[in-house]
C-alpha cells in the first residue's frame, strides 16, 4: 500500500481516552492507538479502523515544524466536534533560521455510530486522515457490597472503554457493630469508654466520667510543713504551717483564754475549767483532747485519738454540767468523739501520766452511735418473744414455698432462662437495694462495676442512661435520699466514716461524718417520715436509729428478730416511714412500725438462694420485693406470694446492683 507524500512533513499521534483529556506537560490515563495515513488508492479492506464508544471523546495530538491551525471534518458529513485542549512548542535558531516542533492536542468527539473517515487539514494545506469506527458500549455488572456507612449497589462497566455508572438498586448500609472498652478515671484524668467497630475498625469515645479527685491522708509533719499523700495515686502536696514555734511537743494544759492557729501538738491537750481555747486555721492534736472548759473551733481541727467533752451541739452528757463545751463552726476530724461524763472529772489529771484519764473501753470505740448510756444496751440480744422472734408465731423457714415461687411457674417468666439483652457492656455498681424512700417516681436499677456506676431511669433491658465514677472499687456503698430532694444518691463508707453525695456526680463528698464502729452493720432508711434517709446501726438483734446525718448517740433503740437474721428496709405500708423486715430463707416477716415483738405480716416469695432487692417499682409509695437470679429480675408490685408482675434482664450476673430513684 502506497502512502501519499505530503507537501509539509507532518507526524501525528492518536490517543483514545474515554472521557479523558490530554494537556501538554501532564500525565493522563489514556490508551494510545496507531495513526493511519492512507493514499487515495487505499482500499477499504486494507484499512485498520480504530474503535471508540459512542459519546466518548478521542484525544488527537498533531506535531509539525510550523505553527498551524487545523480543521476537522468527516468524509461522510457526520458531525464532528474538535476542541483545542493543549499546545506546546520547542524552537531553536540555526544559522538565523528558526527550526522547531509545534504540538497541539484536540479533544475530538463523533456522535454517530458507524465507520467514519476524519480529515484533518492544516493551515499549510497538509491533510491527515483518521479512520474511526464508533460503536455502542458493552456493559457488564458487578456488585459493590454495602459497608458499615456506605450503601451497596450494582455497578455497570463498559468492557470496551471502561465507562461505568451506578444502577438503581440500593442495599442499605450495614451500620457499625461496636464493642466497648472502659478506661477508668484516675484522680486527675477523666474516664471514658472507647467504642470500636469489629467490622471496619471505626472508633469513638463517649460516656466521659469526671476525674475522681485526690483522696488525701491526714498528712505527715516535718520542719513546719505538712505533707499529704493521696491514698489512691500516691501524689503528694505540702502546706507550710506559716508560724514559728507552731509544733508543740508533749501534753499541753490550757488554763487561760488562748488562741491556737496552725499548730501541731504532739501529745494530749487539756482545756481547764473556766478557760476558753479558740482554734483556727489547721490545728492537729496527735493525742487526746479533754475539754473541761470551752473549745471553740473555727478552722480545721484534727484529733488522732479521742476528744472528750460534756456538751457538743445537741449532744448532752447525762447530768447537769456547766462546763466541758465543744463549739464547732469549722471542720472537726476526730477518730472518736465521746460526750460522756465518765471520762471527765472535776480535776485536771496529772498530765505527766501516760494513762491519765484515757479510757479505751471498747464500748466507746466510736462516739458516733454508742448507745450504752441513756438510749439502750448494745449487749441485749433478746431472742425471746419481746425481740420479735417469729419462728413459732408468724411462719416457718420451710423452703418448699407452698404459696408460689417467682419464675418457677406461671406466665411471668422463668428464672432459669438465659437472656443477655440487658448486658450494659460496661462496668457498674449499686446499693444493696434494702432501702427506698417513698417517692412518686418508681425505683429503678443501677449497676456497679469497680468505682463506675451505671444508672437506668426505667425498668428495662439495654444500656444505662447515666454513668459516673465515685470513690474506690473497694468501698462499701449505701444508697439513700440524704437531702430530701426525691433523688437517691451514693454514700461511700470507709470504716466508721461516711462520705455522702447529694447529686449523682463524681468529685468530693458533700457531707462527711463518723458514726458507730467500723465493724457495725449499717442500714439506710427514713425512720421518722421527714423525707430524708439516715443511718441505723445493727449490732446483733439490736438496732440504733438516727434521724439525722450526724455523729453522736442514737435517737431510738429497739430489738427485733434474731442475730442470724437477714434484714431488709422498706416502707411496707406507704405511710412514709421505713421499717424492718426479717428474712429467713424464703419467708419474710414484715413490721410496719419500729418496735420489738411479732411481725405484722408474713409472706413467702422466691427461693432461699435468691438475692432480694427492695424498691417502689410502680411509684405507688409502697416498697415491695424483687428477686434477682443472675441478670434476671422478677419484680412484684405487691407484697404477696406468687408469680412476678414483671421480668427484665439487666447488666451481668456478676454485677453489684442497687435500687433507687435516680432523677
């Protein structure tokens, strides 16, 4: 086949790119095909046709020794579109004559199916012929699967040119499948939960809980500096006492009116009758304090051992004494506060004596709740009829439960079933549920795991509505409405010291008191119907009730039941006052008043092995029972035998769970 020799030397490159463009000096994903220049004598059978899909552009680059313009036409009259999209030149001068290469790139589109001869005519008169066959697309389909966040769909791709489009069929995104990992708060850093999708790895953090704050010890004094150490994390802080000669070694006797500010006494402190001692700032006594005269504390007074006086606020010792006053407008931290005449005589003891008037009688191990004198005898464990022994008068401990067993039969639910829908996925702790102040809002559950608490605002399975961190994982926890606002909150107990919060938040306690002994069993309830929960100490079968959150003697003492009984607290008759119920196996002996004697009502409920919670589950101001088996709760809205009224799953079988009104 002969080729026509053109008057001007011309080279051309044909580039096919479906939907692409070519510019000088840039890189493009294109397909390069041969450029065919044929003479008029060429026969059609000898022509190699370049294929391009309908509607797709073809990039044509033309190079020549001179700068030209080009005209594009189709031999068969079909419409042709040619757009200049790039140009470049490289010119040098040789012997005064300019020589070089001029390149121009056009985007060419042909709109009719079939074979077309494209004539490109340069301004110098040169003619270049291109042979194209325009064809339809041929599409194949493939599935683009849905991901956690993106929809799935069918994609159609042309096998000839690579053109693609998305079909109308859509598959919903899968959504994330998150697992949670809890980072517990520290003294200074907030805690949070990290949620990570097990499908795609996406993650985020949520459920932030406030930093715990430091738990400072009593401090160590050296060189006029008190060094406090956080018992949780070990961080220390130091305070300069700020006064010269402020560390006094040995016992001190105050015989005239004096003021002590930021002072440490390494010994006992005696305040003589008729003398007034005023303490301000930080005063630490590493010993006992004997108040024969008057002690006015306006700062922070810390006593390592015991403080003995005759009058402290509303606490009065037996007898008519006009001395021995402790007046406090600041903060008092005392291991034992003893308001009794037995430990103070009319004479100042010999202060040189190591044991001068320092009585360590076990009955006074704690001045907060000691009721030996005037209010009751802690040694009275009366198992007779006057102590509400109900073995023969109100029921039997037989586990057979002839009245009905929750979950064992009936339509309310089977306690042996496995249900994990209530798994909160994070840790929580709650109160033993043996108290619930009467309220218009129903009681619900809270889960405790370590020092994290997960509160639910309704009796349902699923995630918690609120999460906080408070105290330590080793703390004993009590639940009550301490300020009468209708919301139950947390109290942390450490030994005989109680840290009360009036809001469901982390941070420092709102009230701190000492009460009873570290070995006491403590109950919570609204004993006088004033809407505020307070404490009661149980020692054997004797109960010491206090109607306010304070140290000191009990307001009422009564004996009830046996030393071995399990005791629950609730408002069983809806009169606004909490009273006691004795549990023996699956028998419950309920009293509607705080008194000795036989029970007012006896019911059988659940199994001997069940864990039992007390709460006002339906908001009718009457407390009833809930049986817990694993993470299943069988809730009854009346005090009766028989099937439960509601069964829910919540949390894990290993969780500590509390009942209360949380909002």
